[in-house]
C-alpha cells in the first residue's frame, strides 16, 4: 500500500464539477483580482467564524504582517511568539521592524508555554502571537489574561486551525485579530497562495484592507503607502466552494486522529499528541514523538508511507535567528522535540485501511 502525506488530487476529484464551474465563472466575468467571488468568500468565511470582518490578502505571511501593521507594531516594539512554528510567524514580526521574542512550548500539547510568557514581557512588549499549531488551539484563557494584565495586542496565528474550537468558540475569535493561510496544503487550501485577517474591529479591518491594496480609497486616491497583497478571484471562488465541505473534512480528520490514538495507544516508545484542555483540534498535522524518529521515518518510507517533520529546526535554532544569540538549551522542549517529532499522514481522504496500515507499520518497527 502507498500512503502519501497528502492527497489534494483526490480532494479535487471529489468536488471537480463545482470547482470547474467556479473557475469558469471567474474567467468569464474577468473577476481576476479581488472582485465578487473574493467578496463572497470573505462574507461566508466571516460568517462561519462568527466575526464581523474578514479581509482577504495574498497569503498567510502577509496576513500576519498586515495585522501587526494595523495595530501599529513596529520599530522599538517586542512581539512574543512560540519557539516552534513555521518561520512566517516570526518573519512577519521582523518585517514590520519589531523584535521577535521566543517562548518555549509545553511538553504535552506543544503549544506556547503560557507560564513562560510573563517572564519575557518587558516595557517594549506590544503583542503576543499565539499559534494554534497543528490545528491544536493554544491555551487562550491564559493568554488573554496575561495580555489584559499587560495591555498587549493578541494576534492569533490560525494558519493551521481553520474552524478549530476552544471552549465552545472558534479559534481566531479570541484575540484582537487572527490570521489565516489558505496555502494549498492547509485544512482550507486554495490552488495557489491566499490568506486572510479576521477581526471584530472595524478600524483594523479597514486599515488592513487598504494596506493590502496600495492604501487606496479610490482607484488612484491613495491615503498612505501600502502594498499589493490581494487575493485573486480564482482563489476566492475555489475557497468559497471548499468552505462548504470544511466541516465534513474536519470531522474526518478528527476520525483519523481518533483512530491513530486508538491503534497507537500503549506503545511505550511513542508519545502521542495531546489536545489543549477544553479545546477541539482540527488536526492539520498528527505529530508523534519518538527517540528513534529518523529510523522510523526511513522504515515507513520503505513501506510506502510518506511522513514529514514540522519543524526540523526550532525557530530560535535557525541560522536566520543566530543574531539573537540563543542556545538550544534556552528552549529545551522545542529543541528536544525538533529531533523527535514525526508527522504522520492525516487528511480527509485517508481511509481507515490506510490508518491501520500506517499504525501496523509503526508497531512492526518497534517490535
Ligand atoms: C502556513 C503558515 C503560515 C504562512 O502562511 P502562507 O500562506 O504560507 O504565507 C503562517 N503561520 C503558520 C503557523 C503556518 O503554518
């Protein structure tokens, strides 16, 4: 049996007629940049999230950068985020001219260690960017309390957590704003780059929308210099079609995760992922940990099973952040995890047989 890490083709085939029809409409209407299809998606996504505003942008990295700019985070400011994420999270902080301050993750949920946040707050701290990594919500109650005590902006990086739930509310609705990526492999993925910022704050939404479109109010009436970070019509139309299926797809991801948990339970050599208390994860990734990570990865590859590592070098340990002068032992959990994590395949199109095959091979490896 072959188990790819993802199967976007199977997903396309399951909704092919609707997608093809949507693409045709965009082209016939020449609605290439923003336009009616993008606006329709923005309205539907805001509604699904239960927020007032959804501002589409070109990708999830821009979404973070523009959100930070909207809150006037810039030179002289510090922004706290987690040591284990994709570089886009910290990159956005640097791009607006602020300084990134990393916090280690927790050993069980691999989410930002809320106990460590307070010790990293200084007079310069302006914002916290929690990441709902792997689709598992960060501990928002703790984060919001800290943020309120220190008057900090909270921007949720929800790139991996579309419609995840924390204590009965969607993640992405807790902070002052949240950002999304619709990169093709994300739980809600476009057929190219796309992203969005959601917020209940009209002023933030308005600024973000203008910034992403050259700071314009009219066609050639620019109130400030912004950028070109617009979602294109084809992506808007695709996302609008796919959003209808997201709930069903998420339920299947949760089914796959539950089956992994059942079939891998009791293996002493493997640590299974834990969900944050009170949360319901949407399982963008299923990340197990083992001391024999590299051997297991090679063994599974030989068995036709593709796996991934997210991420093999924790952010503070990257060459890109050498200038901060951190040592791996400054972030003991993230640094240990980078050598032990392994992402098993998880996607809605995975069958029970595929999960059984993967878990069978994992058990075989350890026996
Ligand atoms: C994918 C991702 C991003 C960036 O999104 P792009 O659309 O690829 O720019 C940001 N943060 C996290 C956690 C991500 O996984």
